C-alpha cells in the first residue's frame, strides 16, 4: 500500500509554500494518531487525488481543506460510477442467464 506521504504528497523538508502543503503536514500528524486501518483509508484517499495535485496552484479561490475534500469527492464519485456500472453489468448478465 502506497503511503499518502509518498510522492507526490511528501513534504520535502522545506517550509510549506502553500496552504495545501500545510494541510498535508497537518494530515500527516492527524494520520499518525489513527488506528492502522484508518491510516490505510486516508492513504488510499489521498493517493487517489495525486492527479489533482498539480491543480492546487490554480485553485487559489479554494482553501486547502476545500481543495483536498473536492479532490477526494471527485475520485470517490468516479469510483461510485465505476461500481454502479459494474453492478449494472452483472445484473444484466444475471438476467441473461435466467
């Protein structure tokens, strides 16, 4: 399992240069206090938004928290759509077998 602090979200040791970087550092501290299974969930959620990460510089109107949440919501919605499609496909296959 890829840790959410792995590329591209890992702080580089420099002072944070954006609110999102600061939010990620706060999440890292929060994550350390969670149970292992919850840490894994946060890792999966935040790794799923890595394609959105470059957009943080053009989303200046959003707070860091809003940026992270919207990115996670987008990825969660994609997953819901994918699963819904899979369920529909399996239901069609089941109907065809009747």
